[in-house]
């Protein structure tokens, strides 16, 4: 079980007292979700002013708008977090949800050199983790492991591309890693993400998979970056390794997209430069005593977050309800778990903790996708619920 006593105490950013924080909860008394402000450990329902998180993020200055809004206190964050795990939940009391709703859920892939090399290995191993170690050595020999200074789309990158083509080592992953166009894909569907304190899903048919600790940017419909949170882009490495055309099957499964714990809105004290200097940490604790730790520094990203957002939202790609964007990760777990050379893969009941000092902690227990809560409350259900509550003007 997830220890939410500790998770609740450490869920918020270290400087939460100076942060503008928004979240979402499920309110059984209205049979639907509410947008909340997080203030001094209490959750304030502001859904009368902002029926959806999408509405708040579309404001000209979301942080100022939330700060100026009053609402109904519905409980303490500690109590509501403690009631969040599905198997111990009191269904008559509120629980925490992921802090997004109608936004498109997008992700940028292959944005770090280490991630890029691991994707090349996946492709060449065709999902066979036994072959991965030898291929890893070969790819590193050909490409090197210090491409952090290589600017994607630059003349230098084009020359490297030609060298690799000549050696028969070119890959579609290298194309998006150092080519002019970023990989932007759909991670999950609006309303399908899960939040902190609940189960996240691994497809039971996968034998090689891993967490991907990432920063997730909240972006308005006109392309403004208005806030950030944490995310776990759960990935089935064996499935994606068999074919890049299976990306949807590898990425978009029940409960396989975790985002939270809350959304930190950009204001005078927190902005994109803070994101650029953030280090995201990961810890996996298994029932078998296995422990895995890692980190991902946004300072090492190959494409600036603003450039990734510009490639996602522009005159050719519109999202009228806004979008959130996973920025990618440089963390690729290769630590052996059971046998030498076998690398890492999840086991049922692994506890995954993703953290950053200014964004808090996202904690999930890993379960088979068909044993996680089924996704049943979508956009249509949300609109009907808000209409019944008189929140749609």
C-alpha cells in the first residue's frame, strides 16, 4: 500500500507557502469534480468561478485570477489525500484527482541524449531485452554518449546524420533526437490521466517496461505556458521496441498516464526559467526489496521547453481547450533487477515516487492495467455533471 501519511506531508512543493497551486478533487456530494485552490494546507473549491481547470488556464493571468478568487473550504489536503487510494477510500468523502481535465495530453519524445540512445537500442533489439546490453555498447561506440551540446537541426547535426547513414546506423529515433522536428505524440486522452496516491497501470502483456519521470507543462489554447506539474509517462519498452507504429499501444493504456499532485501556476516568483533548472528525481520501491533511484535534469534537455511548446501549438496545430506537454526524460533505467544483463522492469505493487523541490511529489502504486480503476468519467459526463450543478453559463 502507498503510505499516504508521508506522501501527504511531502506532496506539495518545498516553498508551497509562496506558490499559487491549483488542483482537482472528486466531491461525492455533487457526484463530480471540482477545481480547488491549495491554500495553507486547505482545499478551496473555486468551481463557481472556474468549472474546469481548462477555464482557469485560459485566463489572461491564471495565477492572479486564482489568487483573487474566494470559494468554499472543502477540507484539508492531508485528509483528502489520505482518502485517495481506491482500495481504502471512503466514497462519501472527497478525494484528490489529477490537476487537469479537458486539456489534450501530449508528450515530447527523445528530448535527451540518453533517452535517444535507449530508444535506438529498443528499436534495434526489437523488444528483446536480452539483446539490449550488447546493442547499447555498439550504439554508444558509433554515436558516443555526449551529444548534449549538439543542437537538433543544426548543420553539425546534419553532418552526424550523414555519417550514421553511411555506417548503416541511422534510426528514426535519431531523426527526432537531432533532426529539425521534435517528436510530439498523444500520450493519453482528456480526462483519462490519474493523479497522485492511486494506482498507475502497466499492461500485463509487457515484460520490459519502466517509469519515465517528467515535468508536464500546462499550455493555454493560444500557446502560453501557464504552469507546471509532474508526470509519469509509463512506457512499455518491449512493445515500442517491436515497432514505432505501436507507440499508441505502448503509451496509452488504462491508468498509464499519471500527472500531479497539483498544478503550480506561473507567477512573478516561479516561471519557465525555474523549469529549465529543475532536477526531477525518481525512486522505485518494490515489494521484493528492490530499490531504484535516478534523476533527470532539464538543463540537459536538447530542445528548449519553449521550442517544444511552439512545435506543439501553432498555426498548424490548434487545441481550443489547451494542452499539457510531457517534456521527456533523460532517465533510462538499466539497473539489473532479477538477473545480470536483464535490466529493469516493473513488478506489481512497485511504489514510484517522482519529485521536484518546486513541484512536489507524485506517488503511485503500479498495478496491471485491468486491475486499476477503470476510466469511465469522460468529457461528456463532465459536461452533464457541470450542467446539473448550474456551473455552465
